[in-house]
C-alpha cells in the first residue's frame, strides 16, 4: 500500500482554523512512520483524513490530495477504504464495537462488515488471534481484559 498527501488541509465543521494545514507526506509499502506531537497538534485528525473518515463521517472541509494506492480517498467507497487503511485510537475503549460479547466476535466485527462469508470470517479471526498470540482470550469479554 502507498499513501500520499499533497497540500492536505482539513478544517472541522464550524471551526475557524485548519486542524491540518498543508501536509505533504509520501509513504511506500513497508515504510513505518511514527507521528508525535502535543495535544491538539493534529495527529488524530491526520489519521482520520488518511483513513477517509474525515470529511465523510467526521464532517468538515478537506482540501489538497489524499491518495491510497494511487486512488483518491474521496473516490473510494467506505468498504474499499476499510480494506486499505484503518485508524487505531489512543483510548482502547474507543476501539471496541460495543456489540460483541467475546474477543472472537470483536475480531470478527471488521471482516463481517466487509461482507465476507462465514468461513472466510472464521479463518481470518483464527489467523488474527494466532498472529498476536491471544487464541486463549477468544471466549473472554473484550471489556473485561
């Protein structure tokens, strides 16, 4: 996956100032970058823009160019964006769907929303649980970990 932001600016609906102002960033597949900064510096906003949640879900105004794999995020449907990019928030409680009784069901939440068949969902969940070594937590309640 490649990611490119060229002159990306984002302003939340009703805000007077840009939360992001002229971001230029290019990442190629395999590159890892850490984004650090003070509170209110725009780290989360950058993540929301890259994941395509802003301005579609988090309303506001986006200017400039944001592309994933050479395609503008504005041209991608939400399910297409979800297969290419995701955002992980600092607060672990914000990650939970709130609909799952078990870790297994929580991990299955994403693949279910991609419309995969049951066998494909089960295979992905098992593979993901094994990849991070938490198969023994599959039956536990996510909020109680």
